[in-house]
C-alpha cells in the first residue's frame, strides 16, 4: 500500500514541479492561452498579461523554483552567525566627570 501512495506522491510532485507561468503582452494573451490549451498543458501553465512586456517577447517562469530559491536565500541570511561586538571593560573604571583632568594625565601645566 505504501508503494502505491509513494508513487502517487511522486507523480503529484512531478506535476507540481512542472508548473510554469508565461508572461506576455496583453495583445497576445488570448493567442497564447489558445496555444496552451491546444497543447494540453493548460493545467500546469498560467498565462499572465503584462503591459510592461514587449510584443516580441515571452517569459516562461518557474515560480515554484523562484520561491524556493528566495526561501533558501532568506534562510541562509537568517542562519548566519551574528557578529556581536562587546566593549572591552576598562580597568580601572573611568570616573564619571566632565573635567578632562580627572580622565587624562595632563603634564606640563
């Protein structure tokens, strides 16, 4: 029973990993959606129209991979050791005064 469930999980993971998003200009959105539907990949492909896209370009993006890479980069930053700088204690402690003659030895006066 576990072999069949493992196979099903594996197949669903493959489907999830194959999802893509296509960014195109609004002018070509309907054509690209029709092409995606004709190819039978409409379940795993999302078409997004963006006015910033030039008419002669398409971008196919693996959004899940981008999310995973961003998550990994965030974890890498969070797991970096923190650098804490401690002030070295001064011995003997300096007196709390504003008169510089009490803090420094002034000679020649």
